C-alpha cells in the first residue's frame, strides 16, 4: 500500500533540479561562449601532435603570392605562437583581385546578422619597405560578399615598420545576414605581417558577459537551481596534463594559454574559463558547483598520495578565488576581473566519476 497524500512524503528541495555543463561538442567554445574565431591565438596544434597547425584557418592565395607559417615571436608570455604572413605579390595588378591572406570559418561558419555590431580585436606587427595596408572583413559564403570591413595600415610608423606588437580594437557592423560567414584578413601589399590573438565577438551578449543571447535563454528557461561545471571528463583529461587547470583560465584572455582537451579531441582557448562559469551561474540565478581535479585522470592516471598536496592547495585556491575577500590573494584576482563581490559558491565536487575507475586508489602507501 502506498500513501500518496500530500503530507506523507518529504518536500523535495528547490535546489534538486539543475544543469550540468561540460566543454564537450563545443558546448562552450563555439556554443554558449560567443567568441566567433576558432583558434584565435594560432596555438591550436599544441598538444594534438601538430604544434604548427593553424587549423581551421586557411590561406587565401597560392604559394607563388603568399607564404604562411608560425613562429614563437608573440608578445604574450603564455601564448608564444604567432602567425607570420609573407606577401610576395604587390598591388592590384600582380596580386589576385581580392588580395591574399588568411580566412577563419569560426565553428562551422560564423553566424553574422545584418545591422548587428561585432567587436574585433587583434595584435599585429609589420615589416615592409613601404606603407603596408591590410583589410579585416567579414565575408559571406558562396559569392563571398564583403559584409563589413576595416582597413589598417603601417603608414602610422615613420619607416612603415611596426617592429613592436600593436593592439587594435574596432567595430564591424554587418550590412547583410549570412549564417555561414568567415573572417578574412587580406592585403595586396608586399611585406611581412605578423598576427596574434584575433578575436571577433558580438556586442549583444547577455549583460555584456560574453554569453550568446539565444543559448543563454535556453539554459535560463530550464530554471536551474544549480550549475555544475566545467565537466565531466573534461576536468580530468585522459592525461592529467590535459585536464582543466583553472588558474590557466583566468585573467586577460590574451594571456590564457588554452589547452588541448584530449578526451573530446579539440583545442579550446579557455576564453570560457573558471571566472566566466561562475559568472554564468550567477546570471542564471543558480548556485555554482565547481568540479575540481583530485589527482585522477579519465585515463586511469593517478598521482602518488605523497604528491597530492598540490591538488588540495589548488582546490583551496580556487575556493578563495570564488569566495575570498577582494584583499585575499586569489580574491583580489577575481576583483581585478571586475567582480569584487564574492560568488555564492557553497558546494564543490571532488573529482569526477572516480567510483568506477580501476584502480580505485592513489598510488603509494595508504593509511586510514
């Protein structure tokens, strides 16, 4: 016999229903996180066995008119790889009609809409014998209509060379709608152009926090009372070195080294990092549940128990980043990122699904 009367059971807490986020199938990078450029720092080959890969960037023009490679000349300490583009043709007569350069399709095509504005950011330097001009544009698929563009030049320098890295930010407003667009950086000027940290973000993200409006609404409509992040196996990595390391995902986005998620086999620049996930939970009105690495990987790699202390300290530092006062070591870093008030972190998850892995223990001797 079952008594189903209202007073017979226990009240389910309102925190029972929530959402679990994992960086898998580009749920963050290329999904909820609104960055449109895929592999914006040209670091994407690192960890995947091809450190010089610029995928999914492609070259516009053949080897007779342009040579594209990577080197480690970037001004960013944790992102040393930069793209080197040597232009061998000169002027509209010798270069192809649209110029030569590179193109980025984003994540399966950039969704660009008429009348909307997009923030462009990049770093560059130039070596040329005369004024070097290059154009950054958003081009639609098919007939490659130029939907929005900006022109940059080295003529601002007295000798037409910009030997030190220069930061640039500008706004692109699209004249057309095309859901399969790409970002192009092209020129018809002979010389060498270095590029790094090329970003394109829509201005209309949720509260300006970088979350795609449409996908944020879908998550918000679930009315989650908690948000568990950042995974999942993504936290652990098949190898511990490729797990989510929260300290590498905070601070200025240009300085975040990014990492290769070897479980799901793609690179992420970690623009959607620990801080942004805490911010997402707050914007959703959900309690954050942070999953941290406990010294075990999804590939059954476990640390020796004598080497566990750094993992414990890293977790404590992460809690301080979220909850600490603005005067604390890690709370001050959070405050410098624009959030002096502590996040409402009440719960954490120690490791992920470690109950079924073999062996089920840390290496070395144990004592109870």
